[in-house]
């Protein structure tokens, strides 16, 4: 193979391939194809780019890719081969954080923010400590009157029971005395103050003449 560019041109013409069809199939532009067919491989780009374009184009034309690349090495200027250095893409260094670590950071931030809010509210007087001593005193004061009321109620009940017993006893005595004096028709009025005797001086004990 004396002329690689003419060889590629003849193969394309024999297959009846247009520039538009080649672009649709393998995305090689018309200007790039013309550069290859005119043996201007150095204008395709750096050595690696030019070699990749020629290799893909040879496979598309169903040619012997090894033979085409061998001829390409002869045609490509030597200085472009020497200056060509493959580009090594550095992998991005990524810091992988576990979900548990992220949750822990979120919880710590939440606790710190909550503590600052509570401390600020306490200093401004919005929060107050509970006064247990005053509450216990209030409870004792409330319980004491209940005990006194219960004691007074029991004593009043006992007095009323005694008054009832005395009235019943007095009524029985009067009935006996009235039975002995059947001839006397004047009614007997009992003016004894039984309640006053039991209760003593009291606002509810009203004296009658």
C-alpha cells in the first residue's frame, strides 16, 4: 500500500458511501474524511486522536485495521508520535461518608441548637425552676381545714344524738305524769331548752321568752 489516503478514498467510492451517511453511522465529519484521503493525518489532531479516527474509519469500511494502522504509522509525522503522551485522567478523590456518621452529626447539631435555645430562654426568664417547698406548704394548709371540719361535724353529730335522746326521755316522762293526772285538763307545755343546754352559747341558739 503506497498511498493510504488514496486507498481509503477508493474503498469509500467502491462502496458508494456518502459523507452524510458516514456521519450518521460513525460521526466522522466530511472534513476529517477529506484530510485522511489527502494523507493529512497530522491535521486530524494529536497522535492518539488521529489514530483513533483512522482505526474506526478502517473498521467501518471493513478493511484490515492492522494493515491500515501500520501504514498510518509510516505516514504520520514522527515528531507527532514522539510528542504524544497519553492523558491519564486522575480519578476524583471522593470522601465516602456512611449514613450513620451523617445521622450522628445531625443529632449532635440538633442537641447543640436545642441547648442554646433552652439556655437563652432560661436566662431571659422564660423558664423557671419548680418551687417544690411552696407547693408542699400549700398542700398542708389545704389538708388541715378538712380535718377540722370533719372533727367539728363529728362533735355536732354527737350533740344532736344526745339532744334526741333527752327529748325522747323527757317525752316519755311527761306521758307518765299525764297518765297519773287524768283529771287535770290543762295542757302541759314543756319550755325546757334542751338544745341550749347541750350546745351552750351559739349563734344558732335563739332564746325564746
